[in-house]
């Protein structure tokens, strides 16, 4: 998913273009840890991360018990055109 990221005041960040991707993190402990893992993994492969937005939280169940927490996260990063 591509897009322009809005500033906290609602206006577009002038003079910049941002790319938005979705990543899913998992954890056997919490949604917070799942979201953190998703962002940290994205950060290890991308530069200039700017905003992370949690889009969806869910759980994976096994034998009627929670086996994993999952967090779908939109991550935006500054788009750098190839030279």
C-alpha cells in the first residue's frame, strides 16, 4: 500500500514522499510485544521509519487456548528514489 503520511496536525509533511507497508508480528506473550517485533524487524531492513500504526490485533488458537498474539502494523518510511 503506497501513501502520503499525514502529520499529527493533519497536513501532509511538505516536500517528502513516504511508502507504507504492512507487516505482521507474533508473540506468545502479548500484542504489545507482537507489534514491537513487527516494527523492529521492519527497521532492520528499511531506513528512515517514521510512523507505525496498529491496524489489527488477533490471536492464533490451538486446542482452544491462545498460542500466539498477532499484530498487523502499517509502517511508513521515507521514500528515496534510486539515483
